[in-house]
């Protein structure tokens, strides 16, 4: 994690071009479209308490990072 090439996932997502953010957002929306939520906090809670939805969202993100961006994922300790 001390490598100069290391970037956190939030940092990578913030640096994405708008078109890529929209593409990734559309993929995630497919899994959360049936959830009833009013704000981001509630959406995060609903996703985190539903293991199936959480796994799908993480899967979309992981696939995007590894296939599209050719990133290598390293989990923190």
C-alpha cells in the first residue's frame, strides 16, 4: 500500500470521467432499483443489511475495476 501506484477505491471513483461514472452507476442501479430509500444514508443502510444486494454491488465494482481499469485489488489488513 506504500507503492506510488496505489489508489484507494474512493479515489479511483472520484477520478473517473463523468461518462464512466454514469456507466458504473447504471450497472449498480439495476440491483438497487427495487429498494425504497429517501437519501444516501438510508440507501447505504439497505444495501449493507441485504447480503445479496451487497454482494452484487461489490461484484459490479470489482468487475469494473479489474476488467475495465485493469486494476489489481488488494484488501486492507
